[in-house]
């Protein structure tokens, strides 16, 4: 294959690749993320802390500021100390990458692989809290996660009403043995809600009945939103779920962001469980505060509590409150019956890309994760960072076939679907001419940055692999 140079995949994106979104992220966005953490620690101290917590917050404050200086000075990437490894449970792969591979000696905040260094950043932040007894379980990003979710109330209520309207029909579909075309329309709808995972792009389900959704108007609205989806393998995923006649089949979600995206993922899971397309859904969350908004196990409990909290989501109508309470109750019921579970394997917060999800990768959890996912009827990977890990965040030609870019995963028995809003430089699986067309389009309003269309969040890809 042209994409592999004598069998080797291309290198990964580096932070000093000129005029890339990765370079912009490393130089502009990371200092802001660390400064926001400084501000949120200060806010947390001001609100409720004893003398010891205040003193320890002062230590964290100073250490975060020096981390910010280190990043801005493009200083060297130092290994974690033994104390840090022990107290913060740092995965062994992070130091191994720096110490064992001569290519990585001399890597710095300005010259290193974007994927590694971005994950290294979140462990460097986590360590500062883990080493302080009063702060070791503090999620420095919680305030931002909660304020963002609160701001999406309109979409939350809208979707809760649509769920309440559709629920009887979903139950009926399961009972009477749904016809494929109805399931197909609904599956696409819920997949697209989960894909975009934001309050604004809710498409069709305006108090919709099945008839509305299947109507011509519905099809037109769908075409509009689907124009932004450059690769769409949704039907292949549905066929896979329909063919498993055994009845009890598991669907796994490798999660992305908390808040509205998690809420949308719960909607997709509820759809799969009510229609019987899945008998169990397993949510894979992160073990530490990660990428600012990624889901930790506790964030699911927080979300359900928020749905019931009339202070958090003040409702001017009893119907709105009832719709949110209904969804919260259904999710609780799925969790109580073990139809929905959530866990956080350490592998998901390592620096390892997903070519390591393979039976031969016994050292840092890849083989263990593979054995879980290989049993799943479908593994849904959400968001951009997961896509970057699936493709190794490598400098592939943008027409590289998906099955080439995901390496061993294409043939080691994991059936997967990547729901990715495009927010990074890596992009594969495009038909010839698509990248050129979108680069010209983007260039018009962003001179010199045409290829950044793949980092804009304006387009998406839905990519399936059978794993055979
Ligand atoms: O995975 P998500 O939430 O869809 O996107 C996360 C992201 O935007 O943040 C990082 C850039 O700082 C990248 O890993 C990725 O592009
Ligand atoms: Mg995302
Ligand atoms: Mn994310």
C-alpha cells in the first residue's frame, strides 16, 4: 500500500509541524488551559476550604503556574519521579516513552509528538492534585463541565421531550419486531445526535412521531445535516446489530465529553436497549480529569442528579421537569438492572494509540481491553481524540483507506464505529478530491489555513470496521 513506506506507517504529527492545528494547540491553547485550572483552584479555595486545604492549594497554584511557564518556554519533557508514579498512579508507558526510546530523548513542549505530549500534559496536571491530601480527588475541570452542561438546558429539555414522545413507539418496535426501515431512520437519528453531541445540532426529533421522521420534510432536513458527514457507514453498523440474532448482545461506548455529549450518548444507549438492538451497553470513561471535558465515572452520577435538580435546571413548566425526570428514571433503571454499566480502565488515559488494542499488547493493558471489546457486537468510539488514537495521529495521506489507518484493529476481531467530529490535522478515508474541495472552501475565509477544515469541528466522519 502506498501509505506504508516499506511496511512502515508515516510518522506522527509533531508540535513543531509548521502551520498545523497541533502546533496552534501546543503554543496557544495549552497555556490557556493551565491558566484556567489556576483560576478554578482559586475559586474552589475561596468557596470552601480549611487551613490545610488553603495551604495545599497555594502549593498547587504555584506548581500550575510553573508548569505554564515550562510549556511557554518549550522546556524539556521530564520523566515522572518515582513519588509521582506511586502517588498519582502514572501509567508505566509514559516514562517508558521518554526513557527507553532514543528518538524521544530531547523531546520538549515545542518539539515532540502532539499525541504523547497532550496526554502527558493532563498527567502533569493530575499529579499536582494527587500529591495533596485535601485535593487528591478534586476534578479541576468540574466547574467548566457543569457550567457548559447548564448552558445546554434548551437542548437537554428538547431531547427529553423527544425521548418521552418516542419511548412508547420504541417499546412497540421491540415487541412487534421492527421493520428495518423504521429502525434505520431512528438509528441514524440517534447516531447523529450522539455524533454531534451538542445542543444546537438537534435535527428532526421535534415532538416527532415516526411518521414525521419518515416524511419528506424529515428526509430533506436529514439531507442538510448529512451533507457535513463526509464518510457515513451508519447502515453497516445497523446491519451488524441486526444480524446478531442471539438477542443478547453488548454495545460498548468509548466515551468522549461529559455534559451534553454524554447525555446524547445515553439517548443512543436507551434507544439500543429499548429496541433490543443491544441487551447491554458498557460505557468506558476516563480514570483522571482528561482533555478538560472528558467523562469520568462520577460524571454520569452528576449528570443524572443535574437532570433532577430544579436549581441546576430551573423549569418553567411541569412537563419539562417531568420529561427530564422520566429520562433520569429510565437511565437509573438500566443501571440498576445492569443493562447499562460504566467503568474506567487505565488504558484509556495512557499515551498509547489504539493500534495497541491487540492480543499481543500485554504490557500496558491493550490486550486486556482487546479481550473485552472483542466480545462486543459493536464498539462505538466517540470524538476526535479517540479518532486520533485509532489512526495513530499519523501524517497519513487523507485518502488513506480506513482499514489501513487503524492497523491491527482492522483484522483482530473488534467491530467498531468511530463517530468523529473533525477537530485535528489527521484525516483519512476521503474520496479523491474531497480534501482539495474542502481546503479551497476553507482557504477562502482562512487564508493559508485551507487544510484546517479538518480541525474546525464543522465536518464529521462515521467510520465502520468489521474487524475481520
Ligand atoms: O476528543 P474531542 O473532545 O472530540 O476533541 C478533543 C480535541 O479537540 O482536543 C485536543 C486538542 O487540544 C485534541 O485531542 C482534540 O482535537
Ligand atoms: Mg468531542
Ligand atoms: Mn474530548
